[in-house]
C-alpha cells in the first residue's frame, strides 16, 4: 500500500472486478510505460514496464534496499513474496538479480490474471504465483528454502491479523536459510501501537531487527509505512542507513538501543490476541 498523487495518473478505460473488489490500472503521465494499481481506491502497486528497477513508492524502495544488501550485487536469490499486487518487487529482483527463483503467494487469482495480462513480467523472469493465503502458502514451503521472505499483504488497506504474530514470524524463520532476511511492510499512525508491537513480535523470534521509516512516521506525527527488517544474522545497518538517507524522501534506520526505546513496553503479538493493522485515515489516498 502506497501513496501517489492522482493528478499525474490517467485511468485505463473500465475497471475490473477481482476477488478483493474493484481493480483499476492508472497510467503514470510522468513516466512512459509506468502504471499504478488501485484496489477499491487504495494504491496497491506501481510498476514501470520499461524500467522494472524503478521503485516509486517510498516503502517499496526501502524493501529494494534490503534486497540489494542481503547478498553481493547480482547474485541470484531464492525469494518468497507474501502478497503479490502488481508484482513490483518480483520484477525488481528479476532484473537486478537475474536467475533468481521467486515464489509469490497472492490469494486474489483474478488480480494476478489482470496483472499478468496488462502488465507482463520481464522476459526470463522466474516468478511462480500461487493463488493461496499467504500464511497457508508459507506453511507449505520446505525448511531453509528461501534467502528472503517479503511480507506485504493487505485486505483492503489493512494487514490481516494472522500475518502479524509470533507464530507467523516463527514460520518465516523456519523457511529462511541460516542468515536469511525478512522484511515486512507495517502501516500505522499515531500513537504507533501496532508498529511497536510488530517490532516486539519480530524481536521475539529474530536476533537482529531494524525499522526503516520516514522520520515523521517514526515520531508518530502521521500515518505511514514502516519497513521492519529482521534476521538471525547481523543486518547491514550502515548500508541501509546510507541508502535510506539518500532517497528522494529520506528515511531513518532504527536499531539497537534506539529500537529498544521505540518498542518500550510493547508486547509481542500472538495468534490468540492478533488484530489487523489500523485503517488509514479517511481521505489519505485522495
């Protein structure tokens, strides 16, 4: 889920009914060959067919930084994407790390069909999409079978409750190879209870956790997207810090003692008490 000014977008005639509601594809007037996907009016993805390495949404760019730094440049990776949308990051991995094997869990098969038809994947992209619930699809994967697991799932504009918990994070850890990395898109606003709880949840499972977000979001001044990164191995904090600081909308990296202060007394989320992420404020996507 991201934000983009509609004044620079032109709708493809007609809308398509998909499993999650009404999907629209909007052409980006600022970039030839670029499109934004909306579902029920909520921006879900932005893709540039002529330059799949271009990442428009700020939080997606931060996930791209994680993908760039988890291994030496160009090395193929086994990547699991929980949530597909317009397959923005599978396209990114396909062109920045050719030969990577990618598995996508996207429950909305009609949405995937629309995306594959109207926004074809790069040639030679090794991307397999399964029409399955993200957690069920993850549970079916073998132990130690992925280098990276990305979590970016929305039902409407909210992350489903069952994808926010210690039990879910434990299964992510099971699927990751030793030293593998996971990155979660966490959307929240003041007072950031959900983001603090998600950081606590990841710390309950992984030895190393960091948050990547725009400073105003981290201070609880506005609703926004935070990328939570976790691994059993040390994270590339210096590299992430440099890249996030150099983005068009600079962001901060919070880890170590600063993350301790951010989490405070927040408790990890369990299946028994899980709730979806909070809804965004009315009018945020207008």
